[in-house]
C-alpha cells in the first residue's frame, strides 16, 4: 500500500498519528500505523538595524536625511521600519516614521 500525505504549513508543533486499515475482498484486515513528527518551525530571528553612518548635525539645520535601507533580517521579512528620536524626542517631528528612507526629519 502506497499512501501519500501532502504536507501543510505548521502553525503548532504537534505529532500526527495516522492509522490505516485495509480490508481485502476475503474480509481479512491488516492495519498499518504511521507516526509523523514534523520539524518545528524556526523561531523568528531579530533584524539587524542599520541607520547609516553617524552624522554631526549643526543646530541651525532644520532637516536631515536618514537611511535604514542597509538594515537586514535573517528571516527576509522586513515589513516596516520605525524611526524614533532618543535625545530631544519631544521636539522631533518624524514624517512617515515607518519607511526605510527618510528624506526629512
């Protein structure tokens, strides 16, 4: 007997046990039990943020350019970016803070 099982996306790590009973024309039963243990999905790994080189910005400067496109994700699934100020954050206005490149801050 040749059974095929199509794999599915694993959301939870579980063990599947399949039981197949074959009944022939002479009413003879044979049973076959198969246990399949899927490989658990790999845990999400954190991205590596790269905001570009350090910048020295004169106080008189009103806008600066930020570029986070050098950031990487070992899972290859960067879905968004988030920019935030650390110093003087209350006086910063970051337009479109969820994009990889910022033309103005």
